[in-house]
C-alpha cells in the first residue's frame, strides 16, 4: 500500500526543521511477500519513504508526523537515487501510555 502525504520533520531532540514542515512524500509499506522472501529477516513494520520534491534533509533518527496523524522514525540510512529523490526506511512510531 502506498500513500501520498506530507510530513513534518523533527530532529531527535524534538527540534522542528522549519524547511520540512509540509514535505511531500510517498510512504510505501513492505508487503508480506517481501518480508517472507527475505526469510522473515525484515520486520513487518518497516516502511519506505520516497521524497516527491528533490532531496530533503531527512536524517537517520528523525521523527516524522504525517497529515493523517501517523508517526514514523527514520531508521535507515538515507539513499539518494538518480540525484533526484531520496529513499529512507522508516519504522512506524507508536507511543505506549503507562
């Protein structure tokens, strides 16, 4: 499943990145076929993010909130493809309330 959305990016200490508050991205969940093809070595909750406008300054450890309220943490190393877009692996972020 792929979702076209915008995200607001924060650095690990909670500092918002002003230039990345409405960054257009495509979020693609890894399918169960990809996970099973890797022998289960890929956690099911990993997601790929693709930039839709150039190469934004998204770094490993950054926290992102999408327009629908879902939250993600950049867990992979950012990879630039064709000098035109960024791909980075995300982990769905959920808060646990005691």
